[in-house]
């Protein structure tokens, strides 16, 4: 099942995507938020089968992030060995964790403003994991996956000067500029996704940048959720960014983003994003 939100920022309508159609979920929930994600999707599936949900014509309407603002955006860094190498680091032996502020979440095709004076704004295609049940001190990988509501595409935009050179050890400084977490277009429910075998790609101005698979992650989704639950509480609706593969500007092989660039990131089965920088 594909869940989405369409409409202007702050006034999105929750929908389920059925083929080429958008079906209004407003009769079943006010939003795709933690309260909704913590309940069974059976009633949504039943409503789709029975044809009781009204159809919405998209007609060029904006696509918003497929989840309402999460209580936390938790990020895992250096989770692909090749990306760690291009960043000048050894593969980590445990999770590298940092946070982005929830108000960085934006729609998948919203424009992205390069921070004033930045010359090191970078892209990062990543698998996003959305939590469906409160998770704390989980006991197994199987239990961890049972707490996942679904998966989505994210672009973990980063300003490398603030992240690295001016960080003071806090990566979040370069990660929390406005609009730096495009999410979507859909949230695909966990029953339809194998998170360990997804192809991720990115392009800038039509030129290939990243092309990898989640099979290459150092810590897979189950292990990430399990380990995170050991030192923090994950709430329904929380978003986890699971790391990016090699092929970013930080590698020195590609230029950083400038105004007017077009960034596209996609994951097979989860959809594609397109941002224009300004």
C-alpha cells in the first residue's frame, strides 16, 4: 500500500495511491501521523476494496512529505563502506548517529534553498524508515522489523562546511537548514518492501552520481532499529535515515550544488524525488 499527502504545505490531504488514482483518507484519519501509523492498515485496505474512498484529482497539486512532522528525525552516518572511504573514514564498528530537526522535512519535489554563502551543499539518497509502534529495548531483529510501518525515499541534504569544518563535533549543524530533508513521494507499507534489497540512485542535472543497493549497508534496517531502541525511544511516525552510498560531492569527484541545479534521487519501488536548488 502506498500512502501519500497532497496539497499546499501545512494543508496536505492524506491519500492512498491506488494505481493512477489518489483516494481521500480524510474519513479515516486527519493525517498520516503517529496515531494513524500505530493502528492497523486493514481498515484502509478494506475501504479501498469496497470503493468507499472518494477519488481526488491531483491536477498538478503539490506532493507533500508522506508523513506529518515526526517527533524525531534520526540519522545513521557512514553506513556504506564505500561512502565511509570516500569521506576519509574507516567503516564504523557501531552506529554513527546524529539528528536533524523535524522542521527540515519537506515535500519530495519542493525547491531547496542553498544556505547563504554555502559552497558545499551536498546530496545524499537514502532509505527512510518510518516507525509504526513505540520501540524501546527491543529484543531481536524480528521484533525490530515488526515496529516498522513502512519505507520511503529521503534526500539527506548536507552543508559540508558546517557539518565537518565548523561542526565542533556536531554533524547536525550542517544538516538542519530549512528544507534539508525532502521525503517521499510515498510511504510504502512494510509488508510490500524488502529493505535489504533496494537499488538507490541519484543524479544531478541528469548526470549519474550514486548507484548502489541497500544490500551494501553495514547495518541493515533490523539492526539499526534494534540498536537505536537500546539507547532511545522510537515513537510512531519517527523517521530514520539509514545512510547514503558513495557518489556524493564530498568525495571530490563531483562539484557541490549551486543555484539552478536539479537533483533527482530514487529508490526502486519507493518512487523518485526532484528538487531544484535556488
